[in-house]
C-alpha cells in the first residue's frame, strides 16, 4: 500500500505538469480532518513580478479557507508548501523546468487542530498569498461524511525540513550587455561564520552553500570556500558559459545563497551585508560593467 500511495502521488503531480493546468486538488473527495494536496502552477508565482524559477513560497505566506455546501466558511491549516520536478531527461523537464509547487493542507482549524463540522456536498477551498497571487485561487472539492486525520509524508520517508525550500538569498546579475555575450561571472563574499558541527546531532553544518536554480543548464558553477584565522569564510563563486549568453538569458546566472547556520539565517540581509563585489567578462575576456543584486533571505 505504501508503494501505491507513493506512485499515485508522483504520477498525479507529473500529470498536472503535463497538462499545464492551474490550481487543482490531487485528492478531490475529502472528509473533515483529511489532508488535501493542491497543485499550484508555475504561472501563479509570476503574477506579482516573480519568476517561476526564483520565487519562493512558504506555508506561512499562504492561507486557506474552505466554504462548504451550507455556505459556511472554515479556516483550515496550510501545513507544508514544496516543489517537485519531473525526471531531468523527460520531455516535460525540457519544455518547462520550473517545477510544480504543491501545498499540503489539513482540513482542521489552524489554531486548535480540531476537525470542523462540514456539510456534505460541493465545497470551495480558497487559497490566498498576497504578493504572490494577484487573485485568490479557488479549488473545488467534494466533501463526504466521515472523520479523517491529517496525513504525514511518512509513507515517502520525507520530513518537513527535507522537502521545503531552504532559507536562501538570491544573487541576480543585471545591466546592459551592449551587444556583448556574457561568458563568466565571479562573485565574492566574506561571511563571519565557518563550517561547524551541530552540538546535538553531530551533523556537519556548512556556512555557505551556493546552488544554481533548478533548470539552469547553460551555466557551470564552481565554488571555493576558505576559512580565515578570524573564523570568517571567504566564498568565491565562479559562473561560466563558454559560448556566452545574451541579455535575455541573464537569469541563467542567478544563484541561491544558502547557509546552514541558524545565526546567519536569522539576519535577513546577511548575504547582502557580506557581499564583497563581482567581476563580469565577455567571450573575448573583456570586462563588462554590470551589477549584482543580492536579495534578503527568503
């Protein structure tokens, strides 16, 4: 049964990707107390100026309410928001590599965790995320009699921390190439933390993790980190595109800046405060006048 649940979940998500549909519940028949998995299309996250590849949506930014067949509205709990991707060799990934955002919504009260009394029949689940959705998203469900319980992802051996986006800042290259092709970018950061160990679990914690965004295949990434005697870490980021990229392709040079140190993530401007500068080169080795914007940690 566990294997069947896992297969249904993954196949449903990929079918949603293939059809390119908007918000939709992957489990449309529910009882009070159940967990609903809702898909959010990549287009949803572009509506307020974000790009689908760089936008980050978290559970605390999304609210949900269910209006039952008796027209009674009930606030319900948004438990997790995460993203899934098609196989990297698949046609879906080639055509649209932004991935698919999913929300796990428990049909219980957000504060008391008690299951509300829902009238049987057609119901509407309304999702709101100011700053991400221009308009609320409405999903149609069919409520049936009975009492359910919120489901975990234990059947898939996944915990909340392992599937939700890590706290991260975004480094974005901007400016005019004036006809040149951008072939290389070098960023430098000097952060006041170094690699350490979690004192409770003994797990190694990285002070700096630099990642390409999903779907970026035109740029190669190399990162070097050097610990200083003062306990800081110098981070050098090298991005290269041998054939060069034009202005419309500058987002290929976007990177996610991640730290596993809690003290770093507690400071929203951590990466921008410790950004030392960048250099930019075209395919002929000439220096270009561009700039890099480093966002707050999201």
